[in-house]
C-alpha cells in the first residue's frame, strides 16, 4: 500500500515505545514479552508479536476506562468511519451485538429483529431475556438470497409493536448483498427508536467510491463492524460505532465491560489502530488493486469457465429494496451447469491451494480486499479453469433426487412463511427447564427443538431452541447433512437425530 | 527451556501445515495471512503472527464444535492439568467465569460466593440474574491480605442456604496467597454442590514440587485458569477445566458459545497449545530457573534494601486455613520503613525499566515465571537498591495524617464486617431502572450506589451497584483517590463525586 506522511497509529506506537526501552517484565502475561518462548519451535512465529502482548501499564491505557492512547485511537477511528463515538472490540462483532442488545432490552422487552441474523444476535436475546419479533427477510430474485426485511413489513411491525425498544438489522448479508438503509432509518426514527445494525461484513463500506455506503452514513444509530473480516485487523478485532442520542451510550459502554475480557489483547487492539491508520494513510487507493483484480476475475470467470459470480441484484415490487447493491469485493460463485454444489467447489478449490470463506449448497463465497494480490487471483482463475476441465460428468453430477438445483435448495423462503412472527421470549435456561429427548430428525415435525442448529458458516441459526420443527426445516437439514455442511449446536453432527422437548401430556 | 522429543502441539502444527502449503486466502480475516500489512510500518511485528491468524477452515477445526486439532489440543491440556475435560478460552478467564455462573444459576438462584472476587464474577451474577450470598474473606495475619472465607463460615452459609446451586471461590489471591481447598471440597460435596474456582492466578500450580497444588488436584469441579497470566499463552488465552458429575458440562459448553466470539483467534488458541506443550516437553524444569532467581531475590532484597517480600503466611485459629501457602513465583513487596506506598514503589521501579503487575497502598506485586531471566532479576534488585539509596526522607515520607501505615490501609476488614451477607439479587438493569444523581463522595454515607467501583488492578469491586455506602467504604475510596489508584466504573475518575440512587420519599 502507498503510505503517506499521515500515518499515525497512537496505540500501536505506544507499544513500540514501551518495547524500545527494553523493559523488564514482572507482570502478566507470563511469556514476559516472548522471552519464555525463545527456545521453543514457536519462537520465530510468536517472537515479534509477543513483544507487543503487554497488559494495562501506565503507558498503555485501559480499554475499559480509556484515557490515553486507546481513547486517542478510538477517536481517530470514529473520525475515519463517520461515528460520533467508537469502541474497540476484542471479542469480535459478537461482543458488539451482545452489548447492543443488553443495553437496549430488559427482560421481556421487544426487539424487532430480522430472522436471518448471526447467532450472536440470538445469544444477545438470550442473555438479555428479550422477546424477539422476527421479520422474515426479503429475497433477491435472481440468486434467491435473503436480504433484510421489506420496508412495508417493518412498517407493519412497528405499528403492531410500538412498545419495541429498537430494531436490529443485519446488512449486508454473508454473500455481499445489501440494501441502502436510508428509508429504514427514516421510518424507525419516526417511531423514536434506534436502528442497530450488524454490519459485520461491511467494515470497508464507504471507504471507496465503488464500495456501497455504510450504515452510519445512512443514519444508523449503533453499528457493529468486523474490522478483521474485510479490513486488516487480527481476528476478534472489531468496532462498535455510535451516533445520535437515540442509542443509550452509557449502557452500551457498561455492557461492553460485562461481556469482554478484563485483560484485552493489545496486539488485537493495536491491529484495529493499524487498520484505521492504513485507511487514513492510503485513502481510497487502498482498495483499488483488489477492485481491479476482482472486476477482471468476474468477467474472465464467466467467459472462460462454467462458473459465474452472482451479479448485481434485481429486486422488483418490494418497497425499500430498490437500493439493493452488491459488494464488489465479494464473489458468490456458482456452477452455471448445476453440476457442483458450493461445498464441492470449495473442496476442489482447496486442492489448488485456494481457500474460500464459506460454501452452501449453491455458492462458494470468495472475499477480496487490501490483502489480495494479482497472483492470488490468477491462481484462483486457473483453479476454476482446471476444475471445469477435469470434471467427470458421471461422477460429479449431483444426485438429482436428493439435491434439486442449487437455487432451489438455497432458498430459505419455504422454511419461514410467516412474515412477522409472534413475540418469542428468549432466555438462557429454556433447555434446562425442559426435559428433552433425542429422536430421529425425520420424525421431528411438530416437535419443539431443544437445540439451536446453526450451519456454520454462515452462522445463521436454522432452528432456535423452543421453536417448532416444520417439514420444511427437516427437509432443509437433511439436505445440508447430505451435502456435508457443518452445523454448530447439533447434538448429532450427522443430523440423523435431534434433541427435542419431551411431549407434555 | 530444554525441549524434549515429546514436543507436540497439534493445533499450532496444523497452522504451520496450513501455512507451509502457501495458501491463497479468499476468506476472513481480510489481512490475507498478513499480505495486507506488508508495506506498512507494522509489517515486521505482525508478519509471522498474521500468517497463523486464520479462520475455521477444513484443516483448522472449530472451537465451538471441536472435532479435529482443537479437540486433540484440549485433550492434551486436560491430561496435563489433571482435568477430565478442558475447554480453551479466547475471552480470558472472564469468559470462563461468566460461563460457569450462567451454566449453574437461573434467575434468582443462589450462589455462595466470596466477596473479594474478580469483577467478571460479578458480571456473571448480573448476566445470570443470580442472587449472591457473599461470604467475607478471612485475612492473613501478618500481611492483612484477604484470603478465601473460613471453612466455618462456609459451613454456616451452606446450612443457612441449602438451596444454593454452587459455591464459587477465588484462590489464590492476586498477591499469591492461597489456601488448600481439600476440606472445602469435602464440605461442599457433602451438600451435593459443585465447587467452582476462579484460579486465574494459579495456572502453574501443581506443575513443580515447590509450587502449591492445583484446585483440580484438591477435587474442585470447575476451574478457570488464566494460562496467559503465569504460563506462556497470549493475553486472553485461558482454560476452563472440569471433572466429575456435579458440574453441568453440557450447560457450560453451551454458555461458552454464548459469551465467546464466533471467530476465535487462532494465534491465541495455538498459544494455549504451545503453553501446554512447553510443560509436557520440559517438565518441572521449566520453572526452576525462575524459582532459583526469586529465592535469591527475596533473601537479597530483605538483606540489602529497606524492602521486603511478604513471607509465608501465618494463620491461627481459623479452621481450614491452616493449609495456607504462598506462590514462590510471586512477590508482594513493601517498604519496611513505611515510607513508600506500593504505588510509589511501582512508579519508581518503572523509571528503572522494571514493570510490576500491580500496586496498592502497601504492596507492589511482581510476577516471575518461565519468561524470567537472571538479568531481569539482577536489574530489579539493582533498582530496589537505588531506590533505597536515593530516597529523600523529607519528600518521600507519607502524609501521616492521610495515609496511615501501609498495613492499616490495606486491610479491608473495616469495610465489610458482616461475615455472611443477606441474599443480594443481581441483574443487569438495576441502574437504569433507578433514577440516579451525582453527589459528593463525602456525603454518600447511607446512600445506595448507582455504580460499581473497582480499583484496577486488582479488579475486585469495592462497591456494587445497589449496595449501600458505609463510612468505611467512603474512607477507603478517599484514600485510594489520594494515592492515585485507578478505579474502573467510577463516573468521576477523581472519586470526588459518585453516582447514587435518588432517594425515594
């Protein structure tokens, strides 16, 4: 990246200053600036980083009471991302989602929340003992992928539940599809409520003219971004941005203290500072190599192979979704011939050293960004070409009876047909208060689930604890199992059986 | 450290294997194995580590559903630390304490818990909406430092609250003082309850004949250890150990999913694997250089300077506390002449490049371990000598009227005289449900606190939200403020004012 003379990373630089004085450590962590690992095989990998892995010292500030370099780094981040206040997160977007929900919902309070959210939102509902009213997503026509709920459904829900404390949306989705939030903000603010946005996959939004606008720019009140996902922070490094007076900032700060480690990682915090410094220093040019690479990749993939990246979404007749967009730095690739599932493509790419972000039945999702180099994309295109050439039509053809076409099986519409759910009270002890039993999945229709089953990635729960199994849910789980999907929370990883509540007579 | 041919670190080695194939990354994190940072000033520090900062891939397992290298690494750790089951933590001991409490307490359930616990235990009570019965600590006579409650108080509390769900103790304390837990385990198990232990400062216990025994060896059911504190993991790397059938293991695993990031850090997880591998590979010899260093340091400090490390504790007439011990790898040092406070010693040591773990009015706490080298301890001793020699009796003498002797101000006994508290219901919204106001600290006697004030370190809350201010509490806060202590959670960092609930008429 081109570095300008505006490079400033006060938190990272404080760690460098601390190290440069060759300090003697008589504090935690016990590796003592890495000295403990010096004679181990791990030394070359950990040596430099552990010299920055310090603790709250008089020159390194305190995340939970920031007054020095951490506060300064957060102020710089707020300016860069357009927030009035930014909190660094060391527990990932998970910590931000938990804190936003805990700060706004007391037990029994209603949160309007889209159904296709990350499991951390569900965990937030559980910890807060909040009551969710789920809004079913809209769907992008061509891809069948789930977006945020329609504006009209949200308007209905707000009329129906004026006592709701906030609205939580997840935008963009895991596939890079999103919706402009301006009309949503206007509607939600007209009820005096805050809009909370899980923008985990959009930390880079608004930072280049070709990238979609950010939730903050659209006026959202509280926004969580995974700085590690599409920018350059270490994993678990994320940010929570706030603006305006509809969000309860003192409560959010207080809840962040509850859910995050009292010994936050300095390498992770400094990596947030560095990620922001790279943006400020390089400007939009930071994203240009990747944007150029991906643009060329999309064209050549479509022209030279049987694969294709999902194109700009088309949404018709759904109010509020006209401003639908796609992340140019993310490609949801499918096999146009319907021969290979997303899982199969992912597995074949790995054999060529190309590691994708995730796969589902239809798509393999590839992420590009400031770390992407031409050679990576060349290798990727080459891999797709070789996969095309070496396909054995007989062996690689899908089981027609079982899988259907990719688009059919990706579509979640069949599973949840109610657009606005009844209020569902969440709690953390529902399972333990109920006697449960293990039964065959195929006999589970009508039974109440005793486990939350979450295909991961994308990490969106398919069945919640306390939710009734429908035939559609069962069919979908059976397909996922047949395709080798990984499901978190399932008592039986093969999904042959599931845990349900014992029937009460 | 001497490495034997038993070095095995399956999780770390999986990351090395992944890296060695020179993979092309199209997944999160966006730094793409560090490529994004290559042209930044941060490259030398972050380069090697970011190559290991991957995500859940087909060869790197999944912390929240471990079946491969993470499961294997956890099994090896369980064997090393003497547990039946070990869970890696990436959110520090904080995550383990939250999960243990959430797993065992439904709203309103009673937990018997010692008063002098880390704030993460309080946060666990709040999130679980549990009811705490606090047991006041016993005190080690010579140092005035707080230990766990006496066995007789615990017996009384168990008789009084047979409906309690568990007992939570924090042992050893921040100063390295601890108590053998065997009689506590016997008593608690006789009520059929699990003993949960926050052993954050004792991850190294039981790993050398000169070190105290571990909580697991004493029979505790659930134990949280900060592997990063006294062993060699990265900060936020910790472990939760379980044994026996009194602890609800499925609930603990489920709660860990709730409170931890869905994108756990691989460098941190691998550092847990490496910390365990170092122990298995080197054996007890891993601790011998530090043990020898500290033993010599203690003698020379006492003989050659005015400073002294607290000695082996002496406890008389308190049943169960006979087996009191001190961590040989931790030194709580005070000025025998009473001239310098712990804070002042800490600050003076920093000027010589020696960074202590924490200080209070009386003590500065120094931690030694596998990362300690002879030269560090030589520098430290030299610093103490120079501080002794350069003291200006007039300028450095304490304000007699304000501070008293170190021992007087350290002693918490005056603050909490009730040995077994009434049940105190915790919740996360107590503050917001009450109107609060800011008043002068010196007028706060009898008022109910609207904030939790936690001197950090050691991170033990002095006043809980909902607890009444006593004159003793006020005096102690005023002394802490005068001595420059940092307090988390205080609305006024100078402690001139505090937030209290508005009086109801």
